[in-house]
C-alpha cells in the first residue's frame, strides 16, 4: 500500500460458517460491493481500466475459516474510521464480519510481503469420522515434531510433487480436550511459516498421520486461522499493530 498516509487504512475481518466455501476471489468481490454500497471515497488506479486500490493479504484456502484476515485499501479523502466495521459488516454476506479498521503509516509494505507466519486451530478426526484417541494423537504429534523430515504430496498450480513440510512447522501441539467444539474431534494448534515455502494445515495433518504406518488416516473437521504474524528484528506483532498509526509497540518474541 503506497498511497497518502492519511488516506490508507488496514481492515481486519473474520470468515466463519458456510461462507468458508466462498473463494478468495469471491470474497474480494464481496468487499468491492460493500465498499460501493457504503459509498466510501475509494482511490482508483490510473489507466484504461481503473480499479479500486485494494490489496489483500494471504489468500485463505476454500473450506477454511479465519479469525484474522486482512486487507489494505486507499481512500481519496479521510473518513471517520470508528463506524466502518459495523457499516461494512452490514453490507457483507453472512459469515464475513469486519472487526477493526485502522489508519496505515506512510508507505506501509504490502501484507503479502511481510506476513511471515500464521497460527491455525485444526479439529481432526479419523478419516471415517470416528474420534482419534487423544493419547494416540499426542504420540503422533510428538513423533512429527521430532522427525527430521515430513514428506507429503503437495499440489501447486495443478502439479503434484513430494515435498518436506517439516521446515515450515514452527509449533505443533495437541490442545486439551475441553477446547474442542465437538466431542468427537481433537484439536491441534500449529504455527506455520509462510516463506520461503509454506504448508497447508491439510498437508501437516497428512504428515502427522504418516509418521506411523499403523496410524489411522486423519481428516480435518474444521480449520481456523487464528493469527497472522509480522516479524522484524527479533520482534513480532499482528498486522493491526504494524505499519499503522498510531504505531503500537511490538511484542518481543518469547
């Protein structure tokens, strides 16, 4: 986002429920529609086909939910930001909710360039829908953490290849049983790097099941992206606390 610092803003929104099956492109269209409905003074690109200056963060795979999605947009004149979350949410499809809007600092880098890690909460069952014994899942996750490599089949741009997802895994743990929303699921929390190469929760879950030949295949019942992280000089923060005005202090990584 490279516009005038006074008119560029960062938006945080959530995606829950049936709308998880809506593609990233359709979410972008829904935002453009909501911005038009609310008649916000959008800044547009130059040229023969002007487009609103809207820049989304990391795409969320279809079928996944999120508590922490972001986009940057540029306005042609300043507006009152406080009522914007409620205004935009009212113009969005059910399941998409804007939770905060903050002003961006001058020449803030694009979200896709600075997000370096994401946190997921993933609910899993056996692939036949039956519950996985909690202790067995803990053993599989512990083995995955200790494994030097975790090879899975990744599909990128329609091509399949064998890839090691272990370098992308920063944190991997099984949460207590009372965290689950459904008694038949277990919950895995994972933090994954986004570069130089990232991994999808489905790939990590497949890798966990693959550490033992006798382990049941695992299926994802629900996956929710809970955090996105920006890291600089040994510190990290969430996107609403980075490159925004007033600039919030960064939290030192533990």
